[in-house]
C-alpha cells in the first residue's frame, strides 16, 4: 500500500468529533483550541519493538498500549486527556497491521474522548511514538516535587501484574500447567495487564488538590517512587507487609518472586502518590467509591532513598530495583 493510502486509512479510522479540533488530520499541522483559562499538559512516549514490547505482540494491543502509556502520564499529572498525535515507524506498508493497530488505539481514544489530530508515518524498524495533550485547571497539575515527611504513600492500581504477564509470556517450554484452566485464566489476565494497561485517569483527577506529589509507575515501584523522592528531596519507608499482592500473582509465583514483581516489575501504570494525613481518609473513600483499587504502602521520611521494612522493622533488601534504559 502506498504512503498516502495508509494515511487515508489512518484518517478514516481515526475520525473524531471534538469541537475544539479546528483542523485535524490532513493539513500540515493541527489547530486546536485550548479551553479558556485552562493549562495545557503534554507528554510523549515511544514504544520500540524488542525493547518495550515483544515483537509478537498483536497490533490491536500495541495500538491500545501506545496511547495508554501516554494517558497514564497525563493521569499522573491529574489532567483530562483531549488530543493525541501518532508517529508510526513501520517496516512495511501492511494495511492489516495498520487497521488492527488503529482499532486498538481508537478503542481507548474514543472511550476517553481523545481526538487523534495528526502524526507522522515513516518506514523503518517498528516503533510507535505518541504525543498526548490534556487540560487541567490552572496551577492544579500534580508534580513529583511536593512530597513532605509524614505524608502517606498511596498506590492506585495493581502492582507487578504486568511484569508477571511478561514472565508468563517468556516462560517458553513451560507448558506443564497449560491444561489447568484456572491457572491458564490467571495467566491470560496477567498478560492482558501487560498488553492492555488501564490508565488511572479518574484516580489522577481525584488526587488534585490532595496529593502533594504523584508519579505513574512504568519502570517499577522502587525506581519510580525513587524519582519522586529525589525530586522532592525526601526519603520513603515502605512496609513489606503493606504491599499489594494480587491473587493471580500469588497463584502463579512463589512469595519471593511476587515481592520482586511488586517492587521492581515494569509496565504497571499504577499511580504512586504522597498525601498529607488530613486528606487520606476522604481520598481513599472517594477512590473506593469509584471502585478504584488503593493501597497505603508507607510514609515519606526526611532523608533520601526508598527503604522497605519487614514486620519487625528490619530493613528488607530487594533483589531487583527496576528497569533502566542505558544501564551500565
Ligand atoms: P507533511 O508532509 O506536511 O509533514 P504528512 O504527509 O506527513 O504531512 O501528513 C499528512 C497529514 O496526515 C498530516 O495532517 C499528518 O498530521 C497526518 N498524519 C500522518 N501520519 C499520521 C499518523 N500516523 N497518524 C495520524 N495522522 C497522521
Ligand atoms: Mg507539510
């Protein structure tokens, strides 16, 4: 398929009906009207084949995930998503791939009211870069640098499940339990968490005005909470027993592996936030009222670094600390 036919396909599948898109796909650039008095929040994230996803990942899932990881960044800022741009680098002009990809992308875009307003299509190794835009009332964006000693550390969403899903996919030749239906279902759910993450947008918006700092967890809890602590100039103490351990993880992995996945597994896209004590109860009630999973896992302390304490208050030394690009 020629480049402009691919663009026509993207244009056809990427239709949108937001009235604040004055000019969308088809011109040299998009023209967007930012609602009067709102702050514009923007982020970009790239997924590269073999680095961020297994080459065999279904195109539909890639479409969903490439937008979801960006909406997760907007969620961590407390923003409402509005528009996205899609830069696709494709090894060939296979229309079936683009159609499936766009269906996954648009399924999430339409559910969240996001308009695809433009992008770029080039030839090369498979890579997907999405830029997302969101709006937030002035000055209300949640940042990483506001945590104070004494704040509670909350996690909205599940931990370790996506990394558990990846471990299941990578366990080649391990088909001993494939005939076991309940375990197969658990594996499928974990793989789904990896391939089709759910951005915690409603949670992020509830955190406005209450969380002192927030970050989305993409590289593992210890790593991303570490970034929040560094930005805020504080440390964190986590309770080993307070960490959420999902039933699916506990059924498929031994206890030490579960802790590794929860502390250092990537691709969670849960939100980790710090909340001053007076706001904790009402915030938890509001989150639970929307059926959003929330866990209180520790406290912010003076100093630096993230430490995990066991039930006797002794330091627990994690075996892994999280995913890093450009690791030495
Ligand atoms: P130009 O050559 O002026 O940069 P292009 O030919 O690359 O424009 O793109 C034409 C139109 O199609 C533009 O509006 C662009 O935003 C849109 N577009 C190109 N690729 C994509 C894509 N992958 N997703 C969404 N819109 C795209
Ligand atoms: Mg042009």
